[in-house]
C-alpha cells in the first residue's frame, strides 16, 4: 500500500465528513504530485522520481511546504480554496454553524438598525446648502436657560453683526384657510423675516420668497405654500402663483411654492403638534414701538461667514447685546448664545441614540465572546486535523489564515442575515419612534449602513476568530497525531481564556440588565404619576378666531362663552371649557410679573408666574382639583371685580401656609388700563407641564370674560360620559353654527396626548430591554458552552471520583461551583460597570436613582437565575457518568 493510501486510511477514522476527507486528500495528492514533478526536473526517470517522492513525502514534513511555495499558486487561488474549505466545514457541522450565524446575525443586525437611525439623524447633514454654517440664536438669564429673542433686538443683531452673512427670524403663526367649497382648514404656519429661504439656501420651486419691504407694517399679506398643501388643496396648479387665498378671512397673495421635502429647521420654542411640518410661511412684520423690548417670542437663525467660528459669533453677539442693554435697560441681564443648527434640531435625541448604540455594541461584544468560546471548544475536536496539516508542512501562518477564513465566512453569512434583520428592524424602530422625533423621515437603509455592516462584520470575524486561530496554531503536531480518540483536557491557557470570556459576557449582560431596569422604572413612574388632572374621557381641540372678525378681547371672550354654553348642553357632556393651553401639549412659557398687597419680594427677586386664560368649566373638564376657594363662574365677567386663580405651588411659594384666597395682586406693569388690583378667589392643584418635570411652576389663570389681552386661539376641552371621540363631529357642528368660516384643528383625546408625552422613555426602555434580553441569552449560551465543554473534558475525573465513592450530589456541586465562580465574578464586574456608566443615563431616567438598590438586586437575581438554568443540563449530564465506561474510555 502506498504512503498516500496509508494516510488516507488513517484519516478515515478521524473525519466524519466526506467533504472534509476529500479536501485533505486533494491537498495531500497535490503536494505529492508537485514533489514528483520536482524530481523529474532533476533528470530522474519518472518511476525513480515517484519512488523518491514517496520517501521524502513520508519522512520529511518540510517537503510539502517547499512544494507549496514552488508551485507558485496565486494568493487569490489559495484564498478561494480556503473559502471553499470553510464552506464545507459549515456544511459538515450544521448545528454549530446555525448557532454561530444566528448569534452573529442578530447582533450585527441590531447594530446596523441602530446605526441607520444614527446615520439619518446625526450623521447626515441637514438638507440645506452648507448646513454646517447655520447657527441657532437664543437668550439665557438666571431664570431661563433658553429663551426666545425680542423682534427689535433681532433687527439690531442683524444690522450690527459682522459674523453672519445673513440672519432670519421666525415665530409660530397658524392661519385658517377658508373659501371655496371645502371645509375650513387650519394650516400650521410660521411668520419669517425677509431672506429666510435664501439664508437656508433653499429656493422656491415656483415663484419667490419675501423681500425686505414685506417686513414693514401692513405689507405682510404674502404667503409661500408648502408642496403638500399646494397639491392637496390647490391641485398642484401653477396658476396659483399671483392668486389670492383667504387666510384668517384676509386675502393673501401666493408668491411661492416650496419644493417637495422642504423641511422647517426645527420647532424649538413653539413646537408644532404631533410632529407635523409647516404648511405655509408668511412675512414677519415689525409692528409696535421699537423702544418696548420686553416681549420675547422670535427665534433666530444665521448663516456664518466662511471661516467664522461659533465661539467668535457668540462673542460678537454678546458684545452687541451689551450695547443694547446700555440703550434699553430692559435688555440687561440677557446673554446671547449661538449654537450649530444641527445640534439644536437633534437636541437631547443625540445622547439617547449614542447610549443605544453603546448598548447594542455591548451586545455585539457579547456575541463575539460567545463565538470565540465556541471556536475554542471546537478547536479541541480539530487538534488532529491541524496536527496533520502541520506535519505535512503547513506553516503556522497558513493554519491561522485558514482558521481566520472560516471565522470570516461565518461572520459574513451572519452579516448577510444581519442586513435582513436590520431592514425589518429599521421599519420597527421608525414605528416605535416618538411622534415628532427629529429627522425621522430620513431614516432608512443607505449605502452608509451597508458599509457600516461590512466593517463591523469584518471586525467581528477577526475579533472572535483571531485568538482561537492563534491558539490552535500553537498545538504540538506529535501530541495531536497520538491523541487517538481519547478525551483530553484542554490546556490551562485555553481554559482560562474561555472562563474569562464568559465572565466578560456575564458582566456586560448584567450592566445592560441594570440599564434596562432603570428604563423600566422610569417608564412605570411616568405611567403612574399624578399629572394633576384626569386624562380619561376628555376630548381636546383648537379653535382660532381671525382678527378681522374678532377685533377685541370682549368679542373673543363672548364667542368662547357662547360656544362653551352650547357644548355643555350636548348630551353625554359632563363639563366643557376652554383655555390657552392643554397640559402636556407643548410650549408654555408665558411669564407675568406682579406685586402682592402687603408683601415685598426678597432682594434681587420678583414675584412671577406663568399666566393662562380659562373659561368657567375648564378646571372641571380637565379634572383639576380645587384646593380652596372656588372656580370661575359666569359672574366673573367684564365690569365685575377682577379675579384670579392660583396653583398650589404659587400659593405655597408666596403665601406659605396661609390661604391666599381673598388676597390681592397687582399687574400694574403689564395691565393695559394701569393699576388694577385682582382678588385671588381660588387655589387649584398643580399641573405638570410635562411628565418628567420635577416640580410645577408657579401659575395663575385669568377668567376669559375679564382677560385684558386678546387670545384668539383657545383649546377646547370636553369631558364625556363615555367615548369622547363621539363628540368630535358635534364640536365641529357647534363651531360651524356660530361661525361657518372657522376651522376646528388638532382634535385628539387627552389620554393620547399623555401617551405621546411618554413615548421617548417608552422607546428607550423597549430597545434597552430588548438588547439586555438578547445579551443575557447570549451569556447563558456562553455559560452553557463552557460548562458543557468542561464536563466533557472531566469525564474520566468524574468517573474516578464516583468509583471511589463520590455521590452524584458531590459531582453536581463540583460543576455548579465552577459556574458559580464564573457567574459571581461576571455579576460583580457588571454591577461596577453599571454604576460607572450610570451617569450616561441621567437625562433619561425619572423618579429613580442611578444606583437604585432594588433595580441592581433585580438585575443580579435575573442574571444568577439564568446562569443556574444554563448550567443545569451539563451538570445533570456529569452526574450520569458511568464510572466503568468513563475509565475504560481512558
């Protein structure tokens, strides 16, 4: 029998797969034929060349390697051979391949899905020309970290600065579209200064923007329509340019149509409801007295000149503000800030997305540790295969390359699965995003996501494949060839490495469990908090009264008084009212200063509170409790003594334990009629501005029939006996009866508003919880793999112990003790890691400490229980070892 046939015979008992056997046979035959050819070139006859090749091939292992180098095979050909062999290895071990590919596919897919969100929200530049030069301007002082600009201050900023090549201001101003046969429609609008579109670097698809003369009082009756409104309301007719449309019962000339996809650069100070974008833009006019600069409601955006930094612009704007403070004392105390528009648009979402990327990155690390552990365990079964390769002349680098190729093939198959997971994951993520999440429409699987997936797949393949490959290449070929079929114990280095990987997996999973626990506690706290009102069975809507028809505060108050009377008479309505805002619905920064009869404010402080307007029935409709005094009544009208209602925080802050009912306050500075004492007639419970607000702000309410200012837009609230949705059409009918030209907008139920307000913590909890669940599952697989491998390697030891009288409980304790050491070490490191990284979650948690003992103990308990469950199967297998069979096998 030839040497080649002898090697083939010896290999048959080693390799279970025909593909593996054939592959090695081909490799041996190839080396042998190359050796024959080498001797033939030396001038020897063919038979003599084959005889010497048999001698050399059988006795010198270096010959095969020399022959491999001599054949001059290209790197590409060699690589293709490695890939084919790696693919055969996967087919030969389907269970192993499935576990590896699923583990990698899920973790890579989760990373790609989160990266797609980050790429769309954080990485892509805003859809404006040279968006990196756009800056947002705002004010701050000791009371307000972020406040809007005064219009006349803005005009001076624009005229005096040298850092910006252009600046524009904007403020929210919805318009009511009427006329024609269609029902009146409320359009979300913004009033913008001249040059707004040019400053953004966006040109109208049709027509033009606004010129500087449009800012003059009386010249603001032009409008630019969004592409969506142009198509849905005007049939995409180009003839609309130059035509007049009725907005707020006044004719506006359409001067431009914006292109599809035009985005408003954020809604910072006065956000749009439910993430809706702008429908119309129209000119901002500088009305009023330029010397009166106490009113702040304008947002500012500027385009920096090339080469000018934000810090330089910030310094110059504050220098201009100091000049204005000397000219207008009311401007004293304010500071101007310029920050990148991209940062302002993204806001707090940046921190949340980066935290999610870190969490899903930890999942990938756990998956890589798991894969490395599986490869280390599998390497023990391939010792003889590797020994034969080394004995035949394969260099160590060649073995490492082959094993790394196998790891990369598995990684790329997992990466392909990951892309499919990411595609479905992105759709799920977009559906889970909070309403109004910045740039949500730009989230999709892009070329950047494919590149990211390729990079992390390659990195993962190298990360989990390199150490097992290097360790396997160090095996002694003589030991591997003489092992036979016996069970051998892995080296100490291999065991320590596997144990360290499991500890790392458990620690990362435990840290993620703590984070998920904090998110869960936050979500539950927000879900069960007392907002200060009763959200069930309440319908809300907005009604806007055009100034053309409703010129005075009295006419506005009369309309809402009539409407509330009609609504309260409807069957199924418990209470109905109207107010300037609805809790949790968005912006609420109206601040009023006042004096209290007989009280002097502390030095450097003043009495102030947020002011609102409400009709009788408003508090009852919202379920806001009365703490003392009374609610507003029909008697609180023009000509009657002026009254006001306070919230509990305002009463407590300025009156202490004394009941303020009957006290008088004075709004001299702001009241249009001069000095006017207002009597406190009631104190109501606090209402949170938003769920995560730490405390309520001081606030007070005017009765609508006595309001000194005109509030044409009010929010209607109706409490129903049953389903409030059934009252929507009846509300529209009642408004139509009073004024057919009016639109009813933003119809929604109060519990839906509350639900949307906690969407962000719910989103964070769901994702971190999913990642933590996947992480602990992977860690459990890692624990199972290590314990199962350890049991298989210690079969003889367990057999000997049982032969010497050890009981099954003793063997079980031995196995569980190993698992306990691994789990305890991992949990301890995980808790330390969770505490160290906890500060990253400070802006996402509410009502729970970052080091909450109950949350940490719960995470520890979950990790411990899952670890015990994971090692029970191999532990029970160890107790079932037959001593006679185990010792005979050795």
